[in-house]
C-alpha cells in the first residue's frame, strides 16, 4: 500500500485520503491479509522490515552544489520526487518479488509512470480529477497488457473526469467507505458543524455566513492547512455563535458531528467524493451541501439532506430548516447499507483477486 509522502497515516488525519488509507490497511489486516504500508514517516502500522523506505518528514536534502542550481525546483517537489523514486526503484529491484499486488494511493506521477517496469501488478486509486503530471504519466505508458496498471475511482464523477484512461481498462468505481463502529449514530443537537481541511477551496467562511443567516450556532473543526486563510477569513469571525474546535481525532470529531443538527459542506471545487458527507450520514446527521463533484452520489435523495447551488449561501441557510427534522435513524440506516468501509474493502479485495489471477509474478512473494 503506497500512501502520501507529505503526511503520515495516523490520527488526527490530515485529510480524507489519509483517513481512507488508514481504514483500508486496518480492515484488510483484520481480514487476514498481510499488508505493508509505505507512507510518511510516523505513520501507524509501518512494518519494521521496510521502515527504511518510509518517506522522511525532513524531506530530501540536496547537496550544496545541487541546491545552488538556479533551475532547482522547490524543496517540497524534490522531496516528493525522491521519496517515490527511491521506493519504486526498490519495488523494481530488491523488493521485486515480495508482494502480490501494489495498491497506489499517492497523487504523484512516478508510481504510475514506473508501473510498466514492475513485476508486481499495480492498482491505482484516483482520488482527484486529472492533474497534468499524472495524466501525462498515463498517456505516456506503453500500450501493452500491463500498461500503467489498473485503476479505481472514488466516485462515478471522478471516473468520468478521467477520460484519459479510455485506452486502458477502467477505472472501476470503488466509493470511499466509513467505519461505522467509529462514526456512530448521535442524538443530534441545536448547533451546526463544519469539518475538513481549513483552506479557501473548502470555504468554511461560507458556512459561517450560512449558519448566521439560518440563526444557528456553528462549530468548525479541521487542520489549519492554510494558516493565512484561517487568520484572515475565519479567526476574526469567531465568537459566541461560531467556534473553532481544533484538529480533532475521529472519536472527538464523530462526537461533534453526531451532536449536530446538520452538517454544512461548502466546497468551491469539485469534491471527488465527499468523505465528510458520508461520515455525517453515518452519525445520522443530515447535510446541506453545495451540489458539486461527487457529493450528489453520497446525498442520494432528500431523505438524507439537501443539495443547493454552489456558492449560494442564502439557499444553504434556507435549506437548514428543511433538513434538521429529517429522520436520523433512516439517515444512519442508509449509511449502513451503502457507505460502509466493509463494502469498500470487499470491492478492493475483488480487484486484487482479478490482478493476481492474471499476474505472472513469481511464486516467491511473501506479502
């Protein structure tokens, strides 16, 4: 399992991708699979045998001569490049026959670009719409049976966005799942909540506007991924009716969501899936969300919440009154039927089985 290089896979999660990989690794292991995680330094459950391949938090240090090159890319870019290049070269060399399948969750182009060179079949989960680097890697892959590997998209919306994949098989849609033992049904309450990375494109400032128009208090939770945005657009507007609860681990965040009358979801970009939405429904808490990206696939009908035009704060505020009285038991039951992590893991298991049944990898693999 290849995770991200920027953030460790542990609580409190930096974002939905890290939460998904953490859940997937844990649930696969609980089903008896031998899973090795390659991810940011400090991640949970990293096998000591492969610890040398963890992505170091300090990043890559160029020599003084290389660092002085005027064409030197920014340090974060080079650190990502070095981390993935080092791992993929190991998977093509000393680790070539150690694994049955490689499941790639990174947003980097190198795993896909090097997939045709590996002995082990690779499944890449597409967590975002196309990016130039990743799209280029897929298009440049040789038109062979192995090609750039197999693909899964986290929503039908993302699958449609990745038209570049048409020369290859896929992508299958494997929707993200929620751990229903962690995201438990709550009793609701008198306030609204918003959670996620605090960045302009997630727009918690619009949730503040909507909550105040609706006349209800709001609690905001999430990592300060853009401190400047928080200091300029959020902190000055905090008060008795709007509170920042911090970057919460899952138990505390689930408690917050479960005690909310409704959850506001305010993306100014096309959310690939909307894990926050699924987590809210698992708590029995209805949502009011901007109608963008993959979110309509999660908010399947009006019994779960309301979709409003993107950016329309007045419509969001008006919809709050319509959703706070929805049947929370029915909302939770929908999540149990369609949004569980177990459904997601079962689909991935089937994908692994397809890959291994057609793979010609040698018989000396140990994981």
